[in-house]
């Protein structure tokens, strides 16, 4: 009943080349790279047998080994983090129950997000994949809407059925609402947190499917599972006073550093 965490990291990025090596300054003035902060977030998760960084770039490999991470080198032909996780699992060669993809652009991911995700997978045998969703407050939703108005992708939103199985994910803000929300108010919009848990069989099957039209249009790797009829469990997680944001654009560095200061993160 073991869990492997894989942190996929690539240097090439159309929106932010070299993103894993971008530096983030904590409240104490100490700067650490994005990939190191993501690795440290993974180390705080309970019940994990192994954590590896999966990359195809020697610069990321060197940086990761320097702060003590285990690194698995993967092919530059991997189209996304899910494909990179599948290759990393083959390289590690262990019989894991669940493989977690903790994407390297989410350094603010709290440990309980991943722990709740693994628990959700174990409680739903019909789920091939699971991913956390976080109900947006007005502040988060207004940030998404402002980003879209300025032509930026601020995050991904999710809609799901009563059984919590995903219906769709989008870089647009869904579902649509015309209401105006105060910063602390709950909204009907759920932020998709960029973490996945896979059953190994589903992870291996993923690489055998070609990218479908929805994945290509949205640029969202998880849509390949939905387009092939696989169930994705959306596990609602609680912020517990923590803020969450992914580093998608260079402009996000200032935003994340501000959140780190507010949360007194070093």
C-alpha cells in the first residue's frame, strides 16, 4: 500500500522558460528555487515511500541533486507531466499502489492536500485518477477573472458530478456566475489544484492514447483521461487559512512571494 511522489520538471516552457529554477524569496529573505520548494512540500507529506524529481534537463538535475533530491532522468519526448510520471515509474521499478504527480509549479501545496487525495483514492475503487479541488473565495475568483481579462491564464477550474467524478476542467472560469463576491465569501467555482494521484495501470495506459481535441484545445493533460472514459475523482480540500497559487507566468513570482510573506513561510 505504498505511495510514490514524482515531481516532473522541464526547463523548456513557452510561457516561462527555466521556470523550475526560478527563485522565490521567503519571509526571512532566503531564496530557494521553485523546484526545491516543491520538493520540500513533497517531503512534508505523511505516508510516502519515495519522492523523486523527474526531468530531462541536466541543469535541473544538478540543482535538484545539490539540495538532496533523488532524480530520475526521463525522455525529452514526454509531452506533459503525466507522461513523465509514467516513465519515472518504469525507471523506479517498484510496485506502488498509488503514484502522485506533484507538479513542480505548485510550491504552496499543503501536505494535507496530498494526504486527502490519497485517502480519497483508497475510498473510491472506481476512480482511476484523483485530483484536489479547492472552493474559491471571492479573492481567488476575482484574481482568476482579472487574469483572464488581461489575457493571462491564472489557473484551472473544475466542475464535477454529485459523485465527485470530474465532468470537465478548463482554463476558463467555469461555471459562469454573474454574481459579485467579497474577498472572503464562498463562490461556486472550484480551483483545480495541480496535483494528481494515479493507479499505475491508468498511468501506463495514458501513454498509449493520443491527445484528443479537448486536451489540445485547453492544453490540460488530465482531459486525456476523460476523453478515454476514465473516472477522475475530485477531492475537495480545505485551505485551513493557507493561500494557494501555481507559478504559471513570471508575474506570479511576486504574487506567490506576497502569499509566502502573509503566511510567514521562510
